[in-house]
C-alpha cells in the first residue's frame, strides 16, 4: 500500500516492526493524532512478521503506507527499505514500542528547521513507569564498556567518570550536544543523509545508529538531545519476539546480536586490535565473575553462557570483519 498523494511532505516517519502487533497499534494510534498538525507521512515496514502485524496495519490504518518485506532485514535494512519511499525533508525513525506525547512531532520539526547545523536529534526517553532511559550518550570505548560491565556506571551514576557513557551525571532537563542518541526516536535531516549515507546494513540490530551518528559527525553535523521532546519507550518489544536467543533483561537486548554488532563497530572504527581487546574484556570480566560465583557456591550458568556467546560472536564475524547472513 502506498500513498499516491503528491502534496508536499515535510516529515517522513518510518516505523520498522517485527512481531510487535499490539504495541505497534498503540504507536500508530498516537501518530494518528500527531500527524494532523504537520505535513507528515507514515511509512510502516513489516519485517516478515508472523503475528498479523501487517494485516492489522492494512485494516486499521489505511491512511498510512505499508510495505512488507519477505525477509527480516533487521533495523538498519528495514529503515533503509522504508527510506526508498520517503519524500520528506526530514526523516523520523520511530520504534513500534515508542509512544509520542502530544506536540512532540511538531516541536521536533520546528527545532530542526530552526537549527540547520543539527543533522540528527533525539528525544527524552522514559519507560511506562516514568523512569528515564539513556537518551544522549558517548561513543562506545573500552573504558565505557568496562564502566558499564563492572557496574560502576550504575553504582556511581552522578560521577562524571563512572556515569560518562549514558551521561547520567548531566541534568536530563537540559538540552545537550552528544555523540549519539538511541534509534527509538530519531529525527534526521535528509540532506545530511545524502552526505553521510544510510545505515550500514551489516549491523542487523544494535550499533547501527551509533555508526550513523559517527559518520554524520565526521561530515560536520551536530547530534543533539532535546528533552522537550518526550517519548514513552517500552524497549525490546521486537527483540523479545526472538525466542531462541539469550536475552539480557538489564539492557533488553539479545546478547549474541549485541556482541556481533559491537565487534563489527570496533573493527570498522578502531581496528582489529581494539575489536580483539573488547572481546577479551567481555571474556575476562565474565570469567572473573564466574570464579567469584563458584567460590561463593552461587549459580554460574549465566556467566558461562556469556563467555561462550562472546567466542561465538568472534567466530561468526571473523573478528569483526564480516556480518553473518541475514536474518541473524
């Protein structure tokens, strides 16, 4: 289904969904109200869902564009697929489990029009209970990995050192120029994508927005966190639909897929030695946790699993050089 109306479109909203019918319905219901206040089109890319998501969109939201992929393309591939049909001067990427508060869409468009130096921006994310989620972050590094892995970042969130990766030391009500923002809600200037390119589809899930923000910054674009844009984000709705993978409850992520993408990122932007160092850090830290738990006669299956998954991710990506065939 495609909207054939040729009127001018300021904003193209792309939603990539996989087996997330119920939250997708809520997301689109929110959008129905918001798009009335700006010249916007809504593009839904169904990533080979099996739960009737596409049929629901077609039946209940006929004004929105629906494109079905026969293959799960992942987040990067799905958004690139939707981008083919986007006509807007600005592109908004929205997760199916992200719900806009009234006025956020128009305000995001206004901010981008007022600040031409901004290539990409994100919103203030919070869970349904109102707890803040990481919304403006630093680029990954071995130091940042260690701070998160060791728990120091969560234990000392107000420290500029320990809380550096998620900027938990900063005032969440203050706008800031950051390294990258999560893809749950991301508004992008089309002209900036023309210079930097679209998502790198080697990242099936995770790190694709980090990679894109890095390339945008290299082109001279600014990345901003705008707290006046408020979005409720459940997190992990599509990931939880994958039933045969180790799922990290703390980060709502698929562990093996996260590790694969991390290796691809470190190898691409920092070289083979840093990619190897990241893998060794994961193995060494979880090996230490395994030893401590064994000495305390505590359950150790999870730490063993993480070590095995890291070794598998290294093999699967050939040390961060290659991406496995889609879908992962």
